C-alpha cells in the first residue's frame, strides 16, 4: 500500500507538470466540446481526435486522451438532457428524466447534478482504480499463454454479446474485425497474408483508420442518408442553473449508490455502462420518496444513471491497464493509442512503464476537477454549440476524419481504407450490427492468435493445455455458459408458454 501511494505521488508530480497539465486541460475542453454534439459519443470523439496526438510524447498524449475520455462522458449528458439525443447507449437512462426536467424548465439543476455526480463518482472510482490495479496485476502475473488466450476468448464473446441488440450480430461484427486482423505479415513465419500486393498493407490495417472510418465516417454517412430531415428543437433553459437544497438532499445518496453499482460492472469484460445505468435508475425509482415524479422529471433519475455511467467508465480502465483487455468501444480505441507508441497494456506495464501509468491515473483526479470547473460555469456556452446545423456538423466530422487519417502516414491508401470502412460502418449501422466488436477484434485478434500459437508450441501441439490449466479452463467454461445459457433460457420459456 505504501508503494502504491508513493507511486501515485510521483504520478501527480508528472501530471501537474505545466505542459502535461496543459494537455489535460486541452483534452477535457475538446472532449466536452465535441462530446456535447448530438450523436457524438465518447468512442467517436476519441477516435476522431486520436490522430492529433501523433507528435506528442506518450505521457502527454495519454493524459490528453484521459481528459478527452472523461470530457466526452460529461458532454454526452448535456446533449441527452437538452435534446433528448443520447450520444451513446449508456446515456439512454439519463434521457428518461433529464429531458423531462429540461421541458419543465429545470435544465440547469439537471445539468448540475449530472456534472457534480459525474465528478463524485469519477473521483471515488479513480480511488478504487488506484487501490485495485496493483492487486489485479499480481493475479495477472500468474497468467501464461493458455490463460491469456482463454481470457481473450471470454472477452470476445462477452463484448460481442453486450455491445449490440443481438449476440449473433455482435459475433458477426467481431469476426469481421478478426478477419481484418489477419492482414499483413505473419509474426511467426514472416509470410504475407491478405495484402494483395499492396505494400502499405504489409504492416496490417491501422486501428485508428478503422475506428475513425467505422465510427466517424459511418455515422456521418448514416446521418446524411437517414436523419437529414429530422428536426431537433433545443429546449431553452429557464429558471436557476443551480441546484436547490432539496435537489442536493435527493442527489447525493443517488451518486453514492450509483458509484457502488457502476464501478464493478466496468471492471468485468461483460460489464459496460448500459446495465448499471438502468439498474441505478430502477433502484432510485424504488427507493425514492417521490415516486410520482418519475416519468415527469425526477432529479434522482438523472443523478443516479450519470454517476453510474462515469463510475463504470473509470472501472473500464482496470482490465485495460492490468490485462490489456478493452471492455468497451472507447477502451478499444484507448488501447490503440497505447499501441501507437509501442506500449502494450498488461501486467508488466506497471513495472516497465510505471511513471507513465501512475501519471495517467493521477491525471484522472486532475481531469475530474478540471471538468467540474469547466462545466458548471460554461453550461450556457455548451448549449450554443448545440445550435450548429447537422449538415455543417457532419461535414466538419468528415474533414477531421480525412485529415486525421492522412496525417498518420501521409498515405492515399489510408484514405481509401478510411472510405471503405466508412461504407462498411454505414452498412453495419443500417442493418443493426454493432461496430465496437469489429474494432476489438482487430486489436485483440493478432494478440489472441500469438498466445494460442505460443501455448500450442509449449505443449507440443496438445490442445488439452487449454483445459488442464484451471484458470484457462474456467474462462472457457464461462464462455460456453454465456453462449449456451441464452439459448437454454429461450427454449425453457418457449416450452412454458406452450404448457
């Protein structure tokens, strides 16, 4: 414990260095400004701004991305409350009461409880991240190739099942990512695979180009095709921007309860922020002394889901930093940011890049304070950003995406790949296929293949190695249960209906 606090103190000394503090402030400002736009969630924001950090040093770049990540989470609540347009699925629960409060002239208190609740939940969750990360690392150091492969299979199936309306569509999206992950030179044999004679593909497909294409370009094309005729009317803020004493009394228990719900869900591969936000909403509705207000603008219905959302977002960093496993779309893009600098998150990260990791964790504390200072006084200004017409908004996104993709390698091939993934993202969005599993498949696919082949090399080709090691066998059993259980439940319900 003493080592943890001394490492964190060293991290604060780096995070509070003037230049890194500046990058953190730039990150939270950009994240909030872009995250506040309708339909632009944290994953799209981080993917779109990822190329901008290519020239920064790793510590500064990752501190900036931590700010962008948290800033986009804050910004999404503004869009959800004022426009009833959730930028991501985790904000849907907030929209249930937040937009009702805005229509009742209480947008100010709704935005305030979202901002303060996010600060409280984010800070508590970051403290838990600080305490739990070293413990998880100690456990992870016992993992061998077989355990890592089984863990990645578990992550593949759970993420594909959670990030989408259909498990089959989620798995189909995952296999698309795994297929693209095979492009390039085989790390074991040195043979070219699926490069089709294009020299730029020998290094594989750049994760940034894929993420920007699927999220940003695909979203812009989808909006142009299907949502250009949708009129969105912004609700004007009336009354006080601040919370009353009654609002404070009703909000703070919801913030604490939501943090306890959200953080554990963020730390597990099957987690995500959607489930804890709805659990928090349901719990607040059950415990509220004003149940009649639910459906008409209850402040607990905003305080709880927003706190759960941010607590889960901090929890996502536990498996990302300690195991190298992304459990959300945004975490997958953050993993790509690490890999751009030749850094591989995992149990050895804390020993090989200790200063960077603890500076990143310290920057989360600093970023939370910066966001609170930035958001509360500037609520009125962020509302003005929402007045940008959609054609100009998505035209700007396309310009940023194109310039960002080209700036990576100054390659026209990257632009062609970007457009191809943009069309693929448009098609996936049109037919209800989630895009996040494809990005996760591209990132983790080559790693899973490497660990699989290492395990077979160590066991001299015996596939039983995955079932004789207790940890790997446990993960594979959990994975099988996740695939089979929904099918069994459906069969039982069908028979019950017939009976």
